[in-house]
C-alpha cells in the first residue's frame, strides 16, 4: 500500500490490492498516515527506468512497495539516453545474441504498451568505403529482422542513390545503403509512466527522498531515508538496489555482499537545428568501429550521439565536454555536404551508463546486458542489486528481478506486465493516429499543434488534462507558448514535477523552444 500518495490522490484509508500474504507487512497507521509507522514488502532505491519498472511490476503483483528517488524521476542515466527502443544492431558483432533477441522481442511489447511514447522509426545505414562490407551488413540485418520475432515493423530494404531519396541528404559519394526498423522513445516520460502505474497499483513513490543507510534486523531491513523535512526509518522485507551509477554506494551503505562490479561509461549527445528533411534517422559508421546516430528530434532539431568514454568522476554534474562534441561533429560531418560545427549546438547532455563490468577493455564493447546480485543469507532479509541494463529491456529486467527475489520471501505471484498498457497507452480501436484525429475533432477550439503535443506526451491521459476546455482559456493561464496552467498542474500533482527543469527538460523538451523570459515564467509558476 502507499503510505503517502501524490497531491490530489490521497486515499482515505489503506488501498486494497490483489495480493497480501498473512503477516507480510506492518500497515501504516491508518489514522495518522505516519510514515514512521510504515513497513513494506519492498523498498526500491532509485527512480530510474529499472527502479520504476520493478516498482510497477511488484505493485501489480500485490506487494506493498516504496520507491525512493533522491532527485527527480529519471533525472540521471534514464533521461540521458539516445531515446531508442532497439535491439542494438552492433551487439551482433559482439555475439550478444541473447541480449539482441530479448531486446527485439521487448521492442514489440513496449510498442504495444505505450504507442504514444514509443513509435516506429526507419534507420538508414549508408555503406562507407573501407568500413564494414555490404555482405556483412546485409547478413547482420537479415538476422536482426528475424531473431526477435518482428511483427509490427517493416523489414530491411536496400537503398540506391537516384532511386531512394533517403540517401539524398548525404554526400554524393554515399551511393548505397540499407534501411531497417527500430523505435524511438521518450525516455524520461517512459520512466514517469512506469512510476504513475506503480502508484495506481498501490505503490508509494517519493521524489526528493534519499537512501542514507540500511541494516538488517532479522527478516526485515531498517532503511534510513533523508527528506527535506528530516530523516525517518522504514521497514522492508526486501530491498532492491536500482541506484544506477550509485549502486555500489547503496551496497556500502547496507553492508550487503556483492559478486559483481559496476563500470561507468559516459555517453554524450548534442542537439543542432534540423540538418535534413524527412523522418528517417541515420546510423553512421566510424573508423574507430563505433556508430553514431543522427535522429530527427522535436520537429525542428537533429539529435546526434553517442560517445563511449570511461568515467570515474562524480555522476551528479555531467556535461558533454569539448572533445566529445568535436568527435560527434566530426563523425556526422564525414557524411554530410555541409559540416556540423560546435557553433551549431542548441543543447547538449551527458549521462553515465552503470554497466556490468565484464572485464572488457573497450568502453564501446562492454555488455549492455543486466546482472543481479542477490544477497539472501538464511533467516535474513534479502537485497537485490541491479547492474547494467538498458531502456529497451527494463520490463523484462523487472520480471527477472522479481523471479529471483520473490522466492526468498516465500511468495509466488506471477508476472503480468507483458500484455498490460502503460498509462495513456489504452487507445480505442484505430490506435494512436485515430485517437489524435478524434481529439482534434472534439477540441477544435485548441491549436492542432497543442493537441498533437499533448497526445504524444500523455496519450489518452491528455483528455484528463484538457477536460471540458473548448478554447485555450479553459486550460488556465498560458504560462509559456502552448504551455497552460492545466498541464503544469497535472505535472505537479500527478507526475511529481517540482521545478521548471522537471517540466521543461524531462517531462517535455519545451526548454529547447523557450527563451530565458519564458523559462523564468515557468520557474516562477513553480515557485509560487
């Protein structure tokens, strides 16, 4: 159950859920709703995609769950990705067939679960003289088309200059290539959607709550948490360490044992004004063996990334450094008639991938697969730590994590997320496109661009934000262009947004379009 819910969602009494074994938890004091009196089946540390996915899965199985995140949901690695739901074509070169197969299968599952946050994208892979030969690329793409049970997306096709316009944005020397399918994703909103679903199923989700330490007291963990209002201790039958780059810090704070280690790899991206027409993305080979993606972004921009740089600093304050920016500009300029310069940048971001250390020397070839450490001594509370993982496999990771953890608690509720939609993904017959058309018809007094953005960000939940508004005045004050008070209130009350940065750079990318005065108005709204 949730000890505390988001504003506007506080229940009058403990929430009934589907599974509750006798003696499994000590309920919060229903009269005072005091957090100090709480104990949970599961405390999950880390509000990135893995932590949110595990909290969602566990809550849906009827366990009482507390998810804590010291910053904002998805504010580190999970919002600094290449924004892709993909199998990882280059992982085939590293013989990571299981990871590619699972990722491609999950691509299908997630596309069905959240058609507003994940959508198909065609990638152009041009042939580059002196790099991977055509026969090798074609063989890899043939395997990529079939290894994961592709159903929804079109297969690979061969491209030739003069016949296929997808090659036209590239320099004239690139005359052949391939086009294949993957998916684009709004990574930060995918994290939030998992957390919203977890809360709807009884979990408590707390942002701005930091893990300080934990110690075992027999079959229960005593977990010490820090909030702006002070510290408190909660009980947990099991502890999940999904802290990403800080996974080893949580391990040290709990005294749990480990068999694996994390290796931090920094990845940076840049955003420039749109380079080319068309909705296709590009997968560009480099002489160092890596690939760089060039992806249409937020309508008016192009996203370029990523780098793979070993990292051993503080993951809190990360930036794309000058060498990484120069590398990305040089990589794409090799393919373009007009070079991209660091002077073209509109935005850049960087994140640290907390990968499982498999002993490899090259940061680019370290596995993106996930590994668990289960510390479960006899007659003692268990702790599961997550190493590695990727956005695409978060749902399957959660299933596997609970398959390891739940037997130690003596409970066996089965998996359920494979056929379930995420909030906003429950589209009527006709799917997402028909839903958008119907929203435009029903709310003809609102700008089509606003309707399209709300549908893309929130799916069917957009109806809740718009409510009965027949024109923009019904959405409250327009704080910034096409950003109204109704949407900001939704972000604050139901999605844990606490600042302009949360709203403009994670739950949306409107910060790319606003000037300083407009950003300050949003900042002032949250301050008020």
